[in-house]
């Protein structure tokens, strides 16, 4: 996302849901997508005061603005699942299941490079599949 903002290919806006900031109804008419990132809290923690407001917002976007695509990472996935009636809970400890912590390199498939917005970005920056910047999660 930082690369897109820096190069001016897309218009991005930040909203801080934990502070009660959300797009207006007017803005929601033109927004193409919403990214719900990670958080230091879990959606199953019912003591976090701003989570119910975020869940209401997600439900409203899904039900009233079907043109908006939502992508969530970690907490964002939890929030979307919970907002739509799923049950999110803490995973029980299992010593036989290794924990995955840290960063992992994403290796895009050929289909990724066929996406129109990726092609435009690559053309603008003279990237090839081999020189495309590494993506880390």
C-alpha cells in the first residue's frame, strides 16, 4: 500500500476505527475497497469498547454497500467473521502444533502478475516478475 501511495497510482485514506473514525455515507458510495488490518487486541475480547462499533460498521458495509470489497488480515479477518455471525475464540494450546510467529515471504503466482492494477504498477515502474519488490507478511 505504501508503494501505491508513494507513486500516486491510487487514492488511499486512513480511518482509525478504534477512535470511532469511519468513512461517511457519501464516501462509502465511491470507495472500492476496505482493508482491515491487524490489531493488538482480539475480537473475542469483549472488554474492548470499540470492537462492537467496528463490527456494526462492517455489517453495514457488507449489507448496504455491496460494491465495496473487504480484505482483512488477522484481526480484520476475525472482525469480518464475527460481524457476519461467525464465532471467534482463542485457540486452545496444543504442544504438538507449532506456533508460526514472525515474517514470511509471499511468493506471488503468475495470476497475480496478470491483474490489471499489478500490470499498470509494473509498467510504470519498469518491473518484471523477477524485479518486482518482495512482499512480506
